[in-house]
């Protein structure tokens, strides 16, 4: 029996999971685990090691041996791979697609799911990703699924790209749609709404509205 709840937030690319999970964890006094960053780190580590993104056996080894840590620096969560800050390197369009590519492989998912469960086993954690409520913690005390219209999600991604305009909006939209198909049709842990999850369409909602709706549904958290 966990003393504090586990909260899962799943959804497609650009639905607002990262922003919302940060705000929710801060408001509820919980720890945030960005599972997507872990898959991005595997994609980056594999690329640097010359391991193809379609080689499940070698990718599984990369995932199991991943030296990954997430630390707060000057109040901002940063991702470190073998001691190197790769927070920006894992957010490029190429690595974003790489994360989706490596995530279809069972050995990768098995390795990272084990790490995620260990990180959150005591509760008091907000996990965001694509299978946190379906596979990682199907018994989570609170489960959410964020979604939004594809064009809106692509626009959010487009605005995050640095430098601005480095990737045309139309290309970003195509990437979002391709990733939607890949994530929802993969053999292992496909993206879907978890049983008992609260579905929230963020298309026309502000971050404050989304976080407020989620806080109202959290067990054991002061309002």
C-alpha cells in the first residue's frame, strides 16, 4: 500500500503533458518523472554508439545500461546522460522521431518500465508518457489522458523548436501525425486511454484550467 498516490499522464505528442505534469507535480508537492525523456535518451545514446533504431537486441542493451539521471539545476529539471547535460540534445526533431522509433521494441520498453517502476514505487510521483497508466502503473491512484486536435499539437511543437522556424510548420504537422500512427499501432504498449483514466481535451483549455481539473481529482491532496 503506497502512502502517497501515483499519478499517470498519458497522451500523444503536443497534448501538453510536459507542461501540465510539471505544474501538477509542483502544485501537489510530488516528484515528476518524464518517461518520454528516457526514451529520447535511449535514442540519443544509440545514435552516438552507432546502434540502429531498428535493432531491438542492441537497443535493449543500451536501455539496460543507460546511465541516466534527472536533476534539478537552478530550479529547472535537467537530463544527464553519463554525466553530460543532454536536455537540449534530446529535444531535436530527429531525436523526437528516434524516441518513437526505439519505443516500439519490447526489450527497450521492458528495461525502461523496470526503471520507471523503481523510481515511483513509494508513490508521491507524477509520471508522464504514453503507457504510464496502461503498462507502467495500471494500479495508479489517479490516471489522466491528455489530447488535443492534431493541428494544435503541431503548433505547440512548432513554437518549441529552436531556432524559431528551423522546421516548417507543415513538416512538424506531418511528424506529429506520423508519430501518432506509430505510437498507437506499435506491438508493445500502444498508446491508448487507460482503463479508469480521465480524458481531457486540451485544445481550447489553458494550462491553469487543465491543472485545476486534475487537482480536483487527486486523492489525498489538499485543495
